[in-house]
């Protein structure tokens, strides 16, 4: 069973000629089949955690470890991490001019699976996945994320999640900016992937709204660069009722 | 009616876009078109038609100091039925397709000694392309090339430029009524070459002219395709593809002169740039004269900046003297392939070099497919891959 282990992770960024530490010792273990929700206020470092694990060059790991089944993730290049089974659904997916969705999906599936998928089954696979997410087939011929609405971008991320079948999926605020219909469709996609039992999910969110559709096994509260509380789904209910205030006020996290 | 679309590139790219202000094709020229170099003042670099060109890299082509004496071979391979001649300056077939629009073109016209004339007789439909191999072994040369098609003739001409040269030339394409001509001009020069050339097309009644300009090489390449129509119903399609590397200056200046009613033109140029000092210039002038009712024209320029340090100047310009037209429009945009795009693709398991190839191939694919010549298309895609590999 695939396990992602994050131990005492410290991460900083360069900003205005100074170094700012954003993650201040994160510990977390995500196993295949589990769903973890990481909840926290804006600026607490949630997205930094997601991007650091994926290997974004902007972030510098100053100490700590991230391993996937014992393999050192931090030693891997961005593409190696993906091929090892990591997936990051981004909050702001990037536009890529000149590359059609269909070409992109096939190229990444080829990279992840180690061989080009057989054309006939592949076409059917993509078509079915798009239908389930209620995406227009014409979508496949558009350039990646170019001119996509917020909802289309997120659906496209979940489409990739379904096709690439990672071991560990990190969903960075996939719910933000979605209307209720899109939120439901996206959540159904995440639940389908979860139902396979093959994926460990790290769901990063600001709002409790998505947890009406996706039921986490574990809920973690993230504040000031680290996890400050962990519990079961009941923790999300508490956050919905009381907000983050208790965790962001000085003293508690110190 | 005209639509301008400009997406400025990221601030770190040093890319810029300028849309022409209130001025006309005629007012922007230093002098009216002329065959005589003496009619053009020596440019100092601030003239509209020279302001993007590094004059110091023209090796004297612009100021009369470049003396011919280089070694340049022009080899024409043509299928049966095609006449290939080398003629004197006095030959009446020279200079019919268009008049030099700048000093270097006029210098070339004033300085060439022999011209090459390729004639396809009327109604001849060639199944094999005519190949013109221009190869330089260094030094300055002035050239003139004529390709003429009789009425209803059909031909494909592939012009290859290789080696090293400082070349100024004019190339005339004369299409008889109903003729169809496709010209592929590939600038695959060594990185030291300087090539300044005007391509004149005179499109006959109901004739179709398709030009595919492909520029990869050279230190400085500046091409000026000019299209004029000799009768109604003419069509011109002008496609261009350039891959500008570090230190290269590649400039394409198009002028489509709709001087005749009911003609069409479609221009699409795309370029990728990478490396320090890579500079691409695209000027798209379309002139719809008062007499040219029923004109249908569109022009497009797209640039993809792959690295920091590259610069694009793209200036589409549409000048309309009659409202009685079918359509007229233009679009220009420059985008950049940046670290975030690279990260996004790599985060899906795609290797860095594959990601770059994906983006550039995708960018050019639509244009390449319009060429309609499979062997040329394959060669181009292979060349694009090679350019990309050389870059990293």
C-alpha cells in the first residue's frame, strides 16, 4: 500500500530579497485509500505544502523529508514525482498555448503509464471520463486551459486525476470558485477515484462546503505553517460552526 | 471591421507589441518604389522601414559599400517541359512582378549581372516540384530570379537557401490567368549569413498564389513579400514560419496591395523565439485601394517566446480605401512559454524537453498542415525538433 510520509517539513520562499519561512515543521502521513482534508485560513501555507510536494521551483525545502513508499520525493524532478504516482490538482491551472487537451492528456498518460495507451481504448476512455464529468467533447480540441472558465479548469484537473490514476492526489482548493453544480460534479469525480481504493487523497480547502460532498477520513487544521489539530470528520463540523479563530489567535500554535 | 488583438507578453520577456498609428503604407516608405538605388536615401536607422533592422549587420548592403565578389551558386532542377535560362539584365521578363520598395532591394536590382528565368508553359501541370538550390560559399552577391507560369499552368517551386552569404536579391513570380503556383522558400543559412530579399508576386486573373516562407538560419534575414493582382478573382495565401535563435534577427515584411476588385488574400505567420538577443520582426501591411471592391483579406501573426531575452516586434496594418469589401481583419499576439507552463506539464509526468517540443509543435502544427505538401511538412517538423534540441 502506497504511503506518503511528510516529516518535519520546513519550506521557505524568496521574496523581496529576503527569505521567508512558510512551512514550519509539517508532519503528515497519507495512505492509499484514505482521504485527508487540510483546512485552514488564507495565508496559512496550505498551497505551499501542495506545491512543495509537487516540486515547484519557487519553494526551497530547508529541512525535513517527504517520502513515497520510502523513496525520497524531494530528490526527484517534477516529472519524476508525477511518474512515481504523485498528482497535484492545481488551484490555478496554467494555460498552455498551442497544446490541445487531447494531445496533452495522451502525452501525460503515455509518460505516467510508461507506454502509449492503445488508441482505440484510449479514445473511449477519455470520452467516457469526459461524459461523466459532463464536459463537452469539443473541449478536447481546445488548448490546455486557454479561455476555460473556472469550472472548466477544475473539471479538466479532475479529468486528469481520473485518467492518470495516481497513488497520492493532492487537490489544492479544487472547490474554490465553483458553483454548486460544478462542485458536485468535481466532488463526484474525486469520490469515484477514492472508491477505487487505489488513491490517497489530500484535500486542501478553505471552506467546509466541499465536505458535504466528499467525506474525509481525517481532518487537519493548518495554521501558521503547520498542522495544529487533527481529528475525524467531526473536526470539520466544529470548524464550520466556530471558524478558524481559535487556531489563528496567538498562543495556541506556539 | 478591422480587429486588433494584442496580448502583451510577461514583463520579464522584454517582448513588445506595437500597433501602427495613423500613417499609411505610402507615408511610411522613405521613397516611392523604384528600380534605381539612387532614388533611395542611405538609411540611418530611424526610418519606419528600417527602425527594427540592425543596419550595422547588413554588411554594407544598405549604403553601397558591399561589393559583389562572393561565391553563390544557383542550381535549378526542373521537370521536363520547364524552361530554365540564364539571361542578361536587359531581358524583358525581369522586373515585371513588382518594384523594389526599399534601398537594399533597389541595390540588388541595380547590381545583379545575370538573372535566372524559369518558365512553365501555359496549361502545363507539373507533378514534380521545381527545385532551386541557392548555396553560398561566403562573400557578397546580388541576385535576381524569375519564375513565370503561363495561363492555367500549375507548379510547386521549392527554393532552398544554405551556406554562408551576404545576399541581396529580388525574386519575381508572374502568374498567368488561372495559374496555380506554390512557392516554398526555406532560409536554412549558416548562422553567419545575411539575406535581404524582396519576393514579388503578380497574380493573374483567377490565379492562385501560395507562398510558404520558412526561416531558420542566418545572422540577419529580412524578407519582403509583395503581392499585387493583375486581374480579378486572384487569390494569395502567404504562410510563414520562423524559429529565431539567440543572436538572430529575422524580419518578415509583407505588403499585399489589393489594387484590383474581387481578390482574396490570407496571411498567417508564426514564429518561435529562444535565447538572448533573438529578434523577430513581422510587418503585415494590407492595402485595399479604392478600386478594389469585393476584397476579402485577413492577416495573422503569432509568436511564441520560449525563453527570456528574446524580442518580438509585430505590426499589423490594414489600410482601407473602400467600404465595399467582403471582409478585412488582422490579429497579432505574442505569448510566452514560461516556467509555470513547464511546471504544469512536468507535474503530469512529461519530461522538460518533451514539454517544450509539445508546445512548439502544437503551436506550429496548424500552420504546417496548411502547406499541403507532405514532404515539406515532414521536413519542417523535423527541423523544428532539431532547433529545439540544439537549444538546450
